[in-house]
């Protein structure tokens, strides 16, 4: 089992920045991909960003590319999401996700088997 706890959400004005963090405990996540997803009110959960176990490869949704940066620290068992130039449409609950198997696929919900409880990000206009 893997337990994931997100932090860093909050209220920010459009154009501002936030850094989300997710800490893993339990079974190791080192060497396996980690991802961030989000769910806005009335919408389905969607992929935001992912990083491979080595940290050498990242993937981003087109809507956040160039504004968000995902990173990981395997020694601290954390994954972070730096969000710059935030827009009102970035408002959502953000979820951290992990898996404990090797796969090339990074962007689907089905690609992950552990999820955090989520942290709210609200961007005011």
C-alpha cells in the first residue's frame, strides 16, 4: 500500500503561483511514475502532469504546458507541482497519483493505482 498526502493548495489571484507537494509513505514509489490530476466542479478528473521514476521524462497536458513544472525527490519521497501564471480555469481539486509497476503510459487515470485525497486550488480573476 502507498499513502499519498498533498499540500500547498489555496487561493491565489490570476497570474500568481502556487507549489503543490505530495509526500508518499508505505511501499516505495522510487523508480515508478508519479502524476498530478485535477477535477474542476462538474467536470471529470483530467491529467495535468507526470514524471517517470528516474525523473528524466515529464509529460504535461497542453493546457498547462509552459506554466507548470513537475519534479520529484526520491530521497524525500515527494513529488511537486510548481504552477505559474495561474488562470481561473486552473481552479480544481488537485490529486497526486502513484503506481508500483513499470509502464510506458503516463497520462491516464488507469495508469495509477494509488491516489491522494486532493488539495483545493482556487484562482480568482
